[in-house]
C-alpha cells in the first residue's frame, strides 16, 4: 500500500480536482520523476492506497469530491496553506477569510486532527517584517481556534529559481527580501509560539533544524504516526524518505508535476516561472492518465 501525496509539486485540489477524481475512478495514474523524466504507473485502487495526503491553498474545488472518496473507503488528511500575505507575494491565492471558512468546513466534517494549517513560507522583506508576521499569525490563529491543533512553519528556501523571482519582485515592486539570521528566526518563532499557545495550537518546524525553540516540534508532513493515530486499521508507516535536507517524512508517491500551478506565488520552488506554469495549466487534459507530460527540470 502506498501513501499518495496530492501534491507537493502543484496544487491539485485547487486546479486539478477533475483530473484527480478521474484517476481515482479509473484506479490508476502515471507520474514522472521531475528530474530524470522517467514515468511510472501507480495503482489508485482503494486496496492499494494507504492514504491520500493533500496539500493546497484552496480546497473549495475539491470539496464536492470528498464524499465520493469517503464512500469508496479512502483515508486522507489535509495540509492547508494559509498565509494571508500581500498580493505582490501571493497574487492569485484566495483571500484569507475565504480560506479560513473552508478550513472550518473541513474541520467540522473530518475533525481538527485531519486538518493541518501551514503558515509557510515566512519571507522577511521591507513590507513583511517581524511585526507584520506576529500580527498576521495572531489574526489567523484566532480564527482557527478549535478547528486545528497544528501549525507547520518554515522560512523561505532561497533556491536559485526563488532568488530570481524575488529579484524580479524588487525590480517591479521595490520589495526587498532578505534571509534572516538564525537569531532573527528564533526571536520571531518564540513570539509565534506564545501566540499559538493561546489558541491551542502546537507549532511544527518543517525542514529547519535552526529553529530549536522550546514549544516547536520537528515536523513530519507525511507523518506515519499521525496516519496510524487517525487510521489505526492501516499498517504503521515508519520508513523515512527525505525529499530535501531536514525532511523527516515517511515514504510516499507524489503524483503531481512541477511548473503546473497557476497561483503564481513568487516564493514557489515548484515553478520555474509563472508564465510557463500557466501555459501548462491551460494545456492540461483532465482525461489524461498523467497530470502533465514529462519535462525534466534543473535542480536549481
């Protein structure tokens, strides 16, 4: 049985829900290794799927399909990224208040342990400084009280492609980003820990061992122990398969594809550029057995 990641590489719930449900109904999917280009076929029959781990900034389009997944016997939980950042950084993401409402809908039906809030990435800039994040986090956390008990944090990873996008942001909008020092990070996270405690939320650090702060746990985004807690009828998953430095996730198969998410977030590591992603989104065939044709990428 495989844990299926849906998906770190693109926002399937927001943009490719029709394609995903077609694949579930047919019981099979193809996906490509994003660096080598090799393609693989994977069974999506209920007896072959341990669980789906969803990732999204907008679950609205997927909501209508969740009862069908339940009825077919699939187990799943949700990572829900809600930052509420300025439009210059997240220009096509749904408004924070709409996302908060959607998170509550998921939590009301599936319970708070299956809905995991992601407040990431944190980007320190001349318009999003420490005070900005403390206030934004307080606003969001207060809206999530009782609806989730976890929040996953990370600071932006400055891959070469991300640096290029952030440089373009400075040239077009005058927004200057910088990489905070470890003391700066720790000082901010300590403030967020205190805010989270007030609303019954535990913080988890994703792929950042520098955040050794009391009250912050090491994250497993694809979490074998959480899966066992939620779905004890399934075998416990313990084999760690890191996707990048610092990752502690258990092994899973990701059926997404890079350069296909039209959200256009400037910090995104999964798109080389937003224009390419939009073109691939528009060219997408929802009846295909693969989300996007194989297109090997540079690791930068």
